[in-house]
């Protein structure tokens, strides 16, 4: 199956044309592309942020990520947050204690817009400290555009989908990225695992940082411990054993 042919979307001169095949495609369209989201995509295309929404890269808990073509060459990644109740319920546990969401608890759509902005700002904060992650480009309501990680042939695979040449060295580099995130960007990822690390040109890139919280959050230490535990659990399968408490101290900069 040619994913590009099956999923390609084009918007021209105010006319929306969507080409999707199969039941899964129609289900994704219903979940992700409501009328308001389609208008946001049209606006981004009109303003030349990207030219064609190409094909889906991934489906996550909160939304779907698509590759998009940029006029003149190149690609960007477009993350579209679903505005459904399921998304609202998924993200609620990360909102308690975060002052950025004060007053938004009863408004699902506004809350999800704020969540998308939160991921945009978290990425910007991480990039400022040279942490490997996508570069945020623009965020409009529930649509986040960021740099694409991968090649023209395919997007970068998740860590769990690939084999790293030197697992011990790769783990050390990921722990260093986690340390910089905590100490310099003053954030905790809160969902760091082999599912949220992309491998591109031998390096690990942190993704899905919408749920990341500030290091002074009441639950920051608990989430940081969980993040480190997830990494160590995965790399233990690859033959790399580390002391969790020692790694935690290193990441915290103790």
C-alpha cells in the first residue's frame, strides 16, 4: 500500500479536497479532522506554513502526527490534537498543580488549545537549551507545526522499533538529555520511554512533551523517577544494567 497516495490531502483556492481510503482512514478523519480543524489547516496552508498534508507518522493518546510538504522542498511535522472527551480525560492528571491551566478546567476545547500551546512552549524551552527535540514552528489552537525528524524516504523510527549500535552509550546520552531537560530547561518529561524517543542518525530525540511539567511541580520528583525507571527497564532488555538511584541523582544534578 502507498501511504502517500492513500492519505494525501490538498487544499487549493478555498476548495478542500481530502483523499482517504479504507475504514481506518475514515475513522481517523472523523476523530481528527472536524470542521474547525480543517479551517485551521487551510489557514496554515494559505499562509505557506506548509503546502500539502502528506501522510500520518503516528497516532498518539492525544492526537495524530502527519508529515507535510513545504513549498520549495522539505517537510514539517503537523500534530493535530483531538478535541474529544477521551483526550480531555487523558490529560487531566497533568493539569492539577499547573498554574498555566487555572480557570480552564470546565472548558474542554479551550483546555486542549492550552495543552497544544504548552507543548509548543515546552519544545521552545528545550530547544533553547540545545536539547534534542523537534523545533516548534507555529501553534494554532489544536494544531502544532514543528520540524520533521527523518528522511525523505521515512520518518525517524521510535527507539523500540530500531536497534542501536551501542546501547550503553545511547542510554548515557538519553540520561544526559533528561539531565539537561531537568536542570537547564527545568522540566520533567513525564512520559519518557522507548515510545517517545526517535532515533535519527544515531541520536535520540525526545518527543511528545505536552505533558511535561516544571521541575517545581508538586509531582515532579515522582514523574522524574518514573521516567528514569522506564528507560532503565527498556535498556535492561538490551543488556545494560544501571542503578536507578544513582541515575536519578545524576539526572537531578546532585
